[in-house]
C-alpha cells in the first residue's frame, strides 16, 4: 500500500535533482475544446471508444521476456543478493493487480457492469542526456557515487525501446481499449539544451537521432578522460571505481552510444508537460550559465573544497548555487578538458520550447503542438487543457521555477486559471469555505490533472523570474482539486519513485488519487498505462499498469551486442546495478524506488461524480 518514501530514496533523489546529474477557458489553454488536429486521429473518436467498449477483444500477449506489461513479467536482478558485485538481469514473474478501496468501496460484480471510458500512457523523467555538455556537474561524484549514472550515455537507445513498447501494446489489460495518446509529465531532457529537445521531439514523432555533440568523430566526455572516478568501458588498463564494483569492460561502447539510432515515433497522439530539467540547465540552475554550455571547456574534477561548497549551495535559493557553480567553472577553466564547442547545446527559453513543439516537422501522430498552441507563445504559457475522450478532460499544468530551482510551485495566475477550468467541467463544486456551488452550464466531465512535480516537492519559494505573483505549494493544489468532485486523479513524476497516494476528504465525493510514477532513467525504468472505467454503481476505477521498454531483460552474455536493442537492454541493466541498489536489494532499497505492491499495478476505486 502507499506509504512514506524511504529516507535513503529521499536523500539520494534530492541530491541528484539539485546537482543536475539525475536528477472556463482562461487566458491560456483550451478548456473543453478540441486542439487543432485532434479529430484527425481515430483512436480518440467517440465512436471508436464506444465500439471498443461494446466488443472487447483481448490482445495477444508476447511471451516472457517480451511481455507487454509488468502484469506478465518484470526485470529482476539475478545472482546472489549479498555479493555486492555486478548482477545480470533475468525475466521474473509479473506483479499482481492490487485493488485499492481507501476512497470508495470496490463493489462485487463491477467487472460485469463496467463501461470503458479512456486509455492512455504516461511517460515521465526520460532525461535524454547530452553527456558531453560542458555545463554538466559530474564532478560531484567525488562527494557521492550516486551523483553520476553509468547508464546516462544510453538514454536515447532506452527511450526508443520504450516507444517501441507503446506501439506494441494493443488493448489495455482491463478495458481492452487501445491507448489513445501518451502524456509526458516532464524532465523529457536532462539539461535544457536545444539538441536534447530536438532528440526528444524526434524520439516521440519519429526520425533519426545522432546522440553525439561536439566533435562528430570523437567522444569528448568523462568516460575516456582517464579519471578513475568514472566508468571507462573501453579502457582495460584503468581500474576505475565502477569496474572495481563489477561493471564490465565493453570495447567499442563509446563508438556505439554515439552512433545514429532511428525512432519509429509513437503511432498515437502525444502531449507534453514541462519539467524543471526542460526549463532549467541541470534542472535547478540559472539560465545565466548558458555561455558555459556552448563553450569549449568541460570541467571533469574539482578540489574537494569546491565540490563541498557547491553541494552546500544546492539547497539554497534561486541565485547562490548558480553563482557558486559559475565561480568554480571560471576558477578551474585552465585545468578543464578542451572540447569542441557546439552551438546546438544552447539553453532553451520557454519561447524556444513552445516553438519547437509547434514546428510541423515534429507533429508526428499529432496533435500539432502536442497540447500547446500559437496562443501559448504570447506570455510563454505552458499550461492547457485538452479532450481525452467523451466526458473526460485532461489538464496539464506548469509547476516549474524559471529562475532556478528543482522544486515546484504554481503562480497565482495559473492557480486561478486552474480553478476556472475545473469549474467549467463541474456542475457542482465547493467553495473555499466548503459551501456547495451549482453550475448548470458546466459540461460535467471527469477530470485528470497532469504535472511534473508531485505534491511533496511543491513549495512557496519565490520565483525571481516571476516576481509579480506569489507561488503556491502542493498542499494548496490538493485543497483546490478537492473542491471539485469531478477530479479523478492527479498524475505526476519528478520523484523517480512509484507512489500512489489517496487524498481522502470528509465528504467522500471530494476525494481523489495522486499517482506518482518513477523515471525512465533510473531504476526501475517504468512508464505507466492508465485505464478509466465507470463501474455502473456510483464508482469509477482507474487502473494503473506499469510497463517496461521493449528491450529484452537479459543482455548478451559477453556484452558484445552493441546494436540499438542490445544497448537498450544494457541501459536497464546498468540502472539496476546503480551504487547501493544491487547490494541493497534485500534491504528494501529497490522496493523504495519501485514502490510497494499498491503503488504498481492497481485498480484505484473512487466515487463517480
């Protein structure tokens, strides 16, 4: 069942986030309206949804280790759990469905009364990374082994395998509806750079990606630097930190990870929600550091005192950590590695981010803009609403701090827009004092809210980039959503942990679920399939089913498969062998990130509005 995030996961996550290694229609949005191009996609048409609900047909399942969901099979670490050395992955048994009735009683016979309403997929925290970017702070690994990921150079290959898995899903396991769309809930890229954004948009919409920057003929990052602090997969003579804990020698690895890879693109529409890494370099730093990103000096290590000073600054306000990092980068420029400068690493402004999504070259299966419209360019607004299915509405909100911090919040203007949008789709609601409010003009749709940050990571920290309005935290968002019985769930990411939280209210109809999904860069490499159904008895069920990528669980015995598929398998296996995870599996560290049984494959029962 849902519980408190373990202290080890909280501390590691906070450090990674901060260091950048991990880490009625209002003035914006289109409440209740179809976005341009949406009707062009049959998968979201009412007739198709109704027909699928009337004539459910079970999708053929692929045998393990190629199961379509974690109901069938999951990746597991093989070998002895106490060795502390590198462990290979195996295909393990799937996780069962857990029915959660904290918010409403799961009544017998609901399966026979059920009407399917919607089906879609959530991606979150892909962190597509240009690992050669000079603004990265890998040097923090001298403070803790978890501040740099051995699998980071494989993010593109791993994400392509995830797209392939979604394309192969077929019908959902509970409603048998085909997924109508994918929603990404932020941190789509790792370092707010133009080239990473291009990779992300190409990944989702289809095309060729070359995960390499700087010198097109040579890798210029930390993994051939000769520093034993980092894994050097191609250097047999160097006994680096990671080889000492069992990571393999893989000749040709760096050549393989910088080769072009082709993404088939999603065959269904997709929508985009912005995260702190999409909006800020390192997910927490000031855009004023942009000159370092496009420069020719990459700092690989710093004295212990400087690493400690930057680590201390990470939890500070908007300016100190960026100023501390700028001083460190400038002070040690002479000892930094010379790399090939690359203008494609420039930082993206909100205007750049929106314009790139609106580029028809990245339309893919639609809709053009992926939730954003030309109207959003005016004021650089990154929040909107969209139609999911008949009488089902999605709302995507922007929770980022633009001046520099990894935490989240909402500004007053956006909070008021969210309130108006919720009211436009709710015939009854409650005011801030708990009084019932009737709205006979509302269309009365079920509502799903999407954001990057989850409620515990949202604070009231002032945003220096938006000084004209106060900021609002997760508790205030929960209070607002709880005023509208039509809200079914708040779906988000950021934590890199699977966690499902019931937000109960004394008035049961005002209760809703918060579904927080782990990342696709750290263990356990999950995305989530959602299915919404009306049980015909005064309740609704929201099914959440975790999915892995299409890559096989087992990598090549000799690590000699350096194809795109082989690299995607290695990506997952390296993540499962992150420092502290493999050795601590039996102590429950892994369960903390993957969540308990009630945070994985679930049926979440709630009161029907």
